[in-house]
């Protein structure tokens, strides 16, 4: 088993190496994408990354033409492969994929699309938690149902809580704020950002970190498909909005080290949360 890259202070996790898997995604090619993702993930764990983040719908892209074919349940082969990888390497994996809605989740009378854009977090071989995308964008509304819950995903091993955000949800500051208020230690976003929105995405992703005083692993994709070319530019920032690592346009494994105690210290020395006046909002 590899040596942990976690460092401890007074019995608690202090710093942690993390990775963004900024990968090209071949539209509808699930097997190819999963192989590519796991190959890049191997590179990340070889550099001692403990928390790895994939882009939005990393295993298929927005495969609308064959969405019923590529969608999987939570018990499907994609999450099975991710659980096996995370168990072997004792790591945490997060990202998003297309989920097939099971019959007990949605009734036949409900005419909503039978898929979710599923955010997931796998920890050391187990599914730690899920987050179904709540704020859909454009054509997504024709193919996905809306999620109805925003809450951090609690990790058993390190006592951390992940605030998982899927792409368009970054536009809504209430999402990240709710995650922060409910105890998230890190913001993690999985996105698929086309070139035309790259500048805006960068600004709002930094803002979500700064306004909530939390580290943010902002992971998007590289490459192109028939819909667009993609900006790349994934980054890892601390709670001050300072860049810890930043990618270019190409496929890569981006590694950064975040200080988990710093965010707690920030909140002790500032009063942003205490000075909120929710009764006026």
C-alpha cells in the first residue's frame, strides 16, 4: 500500500494532495473514456494524490442520441470499476456520470426524463455519497430530471466533508453557500466548460471559493466533440482564492496540495459567516 500523502496536526488531517483529471472525452464511448480516466488516475495516485476529481459526465460526455443506452444505475459497471480502483489505491474519487433512474425512484406517472446527472464520491472501495445535479442547463432539461437535495458528502476515513457541485450549479452561489453552512471542508466541482464560457467559469469558480473561505478543486474537461471545443484550465485554489495549481488547454493530471486547517483558521480570524444577515435576504 502506498504511503499516505496526508499530514496530520494534533491528530487531524492538515494537508492533502489532490488531483484534477482534465481529460478529453470521446462522445458516447464509455469503455474508452473509463480506460482513459483510470489510466490518468494511476498517474495521479503515483504522485500521491488522495482525492481525484473527474470532469462532468466523464464516461460518456453528453451522449444525448444514445442516452438510454449509456445511462447506468448506481450498481452499474462504471461505479463498480471506480470502487475497485479506490479500494486498491485507498483513495477518494469524485465526478459526474449519467445515471439511469430506477423504477423505485420515479413512477410511471411521472413524465420527467428517466436520467439524472449524477455526482458521485467513492472512498476506499465504497460509495460515500451522491449528488444529483439540481440546476440543469439548456438541453439537459430535456434529458435529465432535476435533483432535489444539496448536502455535503461525509467521508469516514479522514473526517472530511466534500461539497460536490456539478457544472451549472456554480452559477448559483446559494448551492456552495448551503454546502459551506452545512459543514463542507472542500468544494469539488465537476464541469464540462466550452470555450465561450471559460472566462466566466473561472471567475465564478474562484468566487465560490473566496466567498465561502474554502479550498476548491475546479475540474473541467479538455479536447473537443461535435458540440464544442473545451477550454481546459482546471485549477485548484485555497480559500483566499490563491491559485495552488492550474492546467492549460491539454489533457493532463493536475496536482495540488491543500491546507485543510487553513480554512478553519480563516473562519476564526474573519467574521463573514457570523456577519451574514439572512433575515434580509
